[in-house]
C-alpha cells in the first residue's frame, strides 16, 4: 500500500537549525529564548509587584542585578555538574550560547544578589520573592524552547507518538549510553518541563488569590514544586551527568530541595504575621500583609483630598448646629421672660406693641 500523502509524523521532528544570522550576528535560538523569557518575567513581576503596592520600576532595577547573577550562577552550576559537556576550547566554560545553564545555580545566586539589593533599598525580600515566583517559571518554560533547538535535554528512548527525533551526531555529543545510540526517538523531557512550569506558575497565581499566603510562601512552593518535577525528569534523562551511587547528581539535589521547599512553606505559614515594606522608606512606611494588596500609590493623593474635604464638611456642619442651638436658646429665654413681664405690670395697664418695643397706655380705673 502506498504511503498516505500528508500523513502526520509519528514523532516530533528536530529543527534543522539552531541559529540564524542578522548581518554579521549569529543569533542562537537558545539565547533568544532566554531573552524572551526574562522579558516576560520582568513584565509579569512588575504587574504583581504593583498589585502589592510597590513601585514597578523597582523590578527593572532588581533585574539589572539578578539577570547577570543568574547567568553566572547557572553557568557555574553547569560546569561543576556536567564537566563532560563543556566545549573543548579556551572559552568553553563561558560558552552559554551553546547551551548549559543549571537552573538551581542561577536561581541561588540571583536570589542572593536580589535579596542584597532589596535590603539595601530598605524593602522586604519576602513579598518580592512571592511576586517573582510565577514569573521565574514562565521564564524557565520559554527557555526550554531553546533546548529544543539545541537538541538537548531529552530522555530515554521511546516509541510514543510524541517522541523527539534526535539526529545521530547529537546523540553522540549528548553523551547518552552507547546501547541507546541506535534509537532515533526519545522522551521530550524539555517539553514535559515546559508544560509543568506553566501549570505550576498558573497554580501559584491562583493560590495567591484564593489563600492567605505569607511572604516567602509562594517562593517556597516554587522551590518545592519545580524540584519535585525534576525528580521525575532526572529519572528519565540519559544524557551526560555526574553520577553518585549510580544515580544522577541532580536527582539528589531535586530530592533535597523538594523537602527543603515543603518544610520552608510550612514554617513560613505558621509564623506570626509581621509588617513588611514594599516601598523605599522615604516613599512609604510599612504595611501589613492584609493591607498591602489594597495599597494603590496613584490613589493616595485623591484619598487625602477626599479626607480633607470630609473634615471641612464636618466642621461646617458643626458650625451650623452651634448656630441653631444659639437661636433655640435665645427663643427659650424670650418665652420665659414674657409671663414674668405680664405678671409685673400694674393693674389696669395694658401692654401694647409698638414699632420700638412695649409701651404703657390707658388710665387706672377706680372700683
């Protein structure tokens, strides 16, 4: 039987290229993926930080520090944990454009640098960590598309219809076991992680809106949730890695961080609430966790004007009530004086009202 024209492929094909040229520049999809991911993370964090009452421009300031730190930390972690994958050139340890950023090393160093910068500005770190947690997952998800173009981060051989085709030269350079070199399709673990990252990001956003999560809580869940997925991923990956007791090094790291993240979340949620600062000391004081979400810096001047107007109106009302009370008191005194005056006039004398006041008229009659 002749093959059906236009039939769907029984696997995910690998892209034929991993970069393109713009003039003299060679643009790698791996690097482009992370640039787009970082941009999205900044935009998402700006929105979430504004919702907490913070200045969204602060996110740009922090990004200038944490992005380079994340790249450096990620590369250091990669070089330590997968030394066999370092390109054999003098600049190999720095060649991030060829792939190779360990996410845990990147997040760790970026978190340390970001915390230092926030504390220097007088801003609490915990709320910012909660704001950035879902954004980090979005950035990681987009970055995984770069792994697809680099034909890396794949798992065990598979015949599933969503298996990823890996060309032979990339199977060899990926350091997979010799017994698996004859297979052509493999588990697309990069795709699994992309889906998990986006799902976890959506869950953290949902949880933050529907539950009372304290500072650092969402970030702790990010650490636990992402690391829990990595336990699964490390169990299906066969590319080169450092092994300890027959298991991949990153599997031990994933287990440890899953436990640490879960315990961290429980501890954070059990702590008593404390005020925190989302704006520099010169701009705003501390706010409580419940009040932070309601803080809107743009509306504060209007609220102040409304308060002043309300105070002025209250004073006017009080003055009107005082005037009315004075008039009522005067009328009462006049009413009390009229009977006394009537009793005091001589017999046979009538009081008549004139335009100038009361005058006596008539004569006294003898009985």
